[in-house]
């Protein structure tokens, strides 16, 4: 079974670092999260530092000795980075190759050439979903905004009718589909099967993005009618290139890791024999690391060389792709440290006992926890890693299918109602030339629709599979 676990690399499990009762642990959790929220929102402290300080505060309020809290935090940080760090780096390289080579522009232009009129919002969803697979949300926005603005201006479309579907496609990919950092960390925390999570994530994403994208865009366009801000149309990367990759080769490269990981999950279901040669081969080539590494290597030829990149340019592209993800890696790692501190403090066991006594479905509890942390911190990634740590003990007796649904429930909750404490809120506001009220009516409502619809679909799937 393909997992992101790094248990074999980890040291011996840390003994519980405190024997505090439920009341004290509950206060410790609230205090730790409050510290993180205040540091991020009021004092504008970087999320990495906020999570680190919040973890130490959690241990202190739980009555744990500092010399036990520190190893707990650092082991969680190390294990998380070991599990997902390389994958995030490979995803960043693939995304940079896609952007700099003009491959992303090639996908956009090819699809737009075949779409017009009523089909345009659906074309924007398709473009955003394909491009959003290997790209971080912020990078995807920067790539897609010029397209959205130009299409709206040249075709005389409502900016919201074109923009909302594109944003919905990007956001759904970011919250529900690996190899994005949030889903990867949640998969690692609850020991879910990546291929199965990816397959179910796609299943959940399709109706979600339709409802939050083209369908909601009709209403958003009525509520908010803003002109295209021409001063916000930046230069597209491929305008400086003499040639760029073909459409087929680009799509093949982007979808290669997805196909390999889904293939591994499918073979595992069909063969169901870990000793069988076919399953062993697919376990290797369909592992996240090998799938993304294969896509990067292929991309150097199908994207880089096809765009006329020299060896030096390729090397420079790879180098430039790694710098911007340092902050993401640190946040993800610190989130893993916070998760481990929660578990070692006994908080995870407390959540498990409370959920049993209150009869709260584990998936609903995971969604609600992620919603609360998202509203408080504004960060989908922080919400995901924190919620995953809190509900990890609930995964102990779950089937592989329900483990995957648990990851998706967390991811759905992490997207709930983006507002003024979320960097994405301001990015969308400025690019689209809206005021705060207009951004809430469009972007914030769209994010809430994604969260609620995806969460509801996950709950329904849990009843039938």
C-alpha cells in the first residue's frame, strides 16, 4: 500500500508528556490555538514562528516539562518534512517548468480557441483545474489573472462570470487534491492511501467546482459588476519566448503523476496481493515521489527543451523554483510539530473520547475543527495541519476509504469563508479591482460554497462506500 508515512525513519515513540485531565488539556488546546491566532492576525508573525511558539505554549498550559515538549515538536517537524518536503519541492519544480516554458499559456490558449459564449466559464474551470494540479494557489492566480482579464475584456464578458470559475478550479485543487501541501500533510497525519485519496478527491471536486464555479458565477455577476482593471494586466511568461511546448505534450506532462498514482491505487484494488510482481512495480512507479520525479524529468524535455531552454536555463529554472517554497516547507513542518505536540500531550486521545461520548461523526468533527481554525487564522494550510493533528487518533480503526474521506473532510473545512485575515482574499481583491464588500460577496461566498458542498459530498460518500 502506498503511504506517505515515514514511521520507519522515526525514532521510538515519545511517551505521553503530560498526565493532565480533560479540562486542563481542553484549556491547553484553546490557549495554544489562541496564541497562534493572535500571533498571526494581530501581531503579523510568520505562521512558522506562530506554530512553533503555539506548540510550546500548548505544552506549557498542559503542564508538560519543556524538555519533553521540545523533542515532541522537533520529531513531528522532522517526520512531516521527511514525508512531504521532497514532494512539495518536486511539485514546485514542475510548476515552474510549466509556467516559464509557456506550457501553461499553451493550455490556456488552446482551450480558449475552442470555447466561446456560454462555454467560456466552463473553459475557465477546465483551464484552472488542469493548471492548478501542479501549481500552488498563489502561483496559479498569478498565471491565470492575465488570462481572466484579457478574456473578459476582449469578449466583453462579466469579470465575475469568467473569474469565479477560474478561482473555484484553483481553490478546489489547492484544498482537496494532492500533491498540494495541505492534502499531503493530512494524508501523512492520518496515514491515508494517497492514490485512493486522489481518486476520491477528483470525484468530490467535479460537482463541487461546477456548483461553486460556473453556477455560482451567474449570481456573483449580478451582485458585483466591476470593470476590468486594465492596469492589472501583467505580461504573460510566453510573450518573451520564441517557441513553446505543444498542447498534447504539456497536458501529458501535467497529468503524468496523477495517472501513475491513480494507476497504483487501481492495481492495488484489482490485484490485492502485495507480493505480486505487477502490484510491486506499480507500488514503486505510483509512489508520490517517483510519480512526481518522473514528471519533472519528462518535463525537462517536453517543456524545457521544447521551449528552447539551454541546460543552464533549465538549471536556473529549477533553482528559482525552490526558493519561494522555503516558507511553505517551514509552515508545513511546524504544523507537523504542532500536531505531534497535540498527540503526545494526550489531546488526540481526548478528542477521540469526546467524539465517542458526544456521538459526533468523525468526518463532521474534522470538518468543523478545520472550519474554526481557518476562520481564526485565515490560512488553509495551517487549518489543515492543525485539524489533522487533532483528529489523527480518530483514524485508528477506519477503513482505507474512510481515511481518504477524513483527509477530504479536513481539506473542505480548511477552505471555509476566506476573509480579511487571508492573504488570498487581498490577492483576489487587488487583482480584480474590488472593494472589501464586493470581495466578500464573491470570493468569500465562493470559498464557503466549496467548503460546504465538498463537505456534504464527503459525508454522503461515507454512507455508501
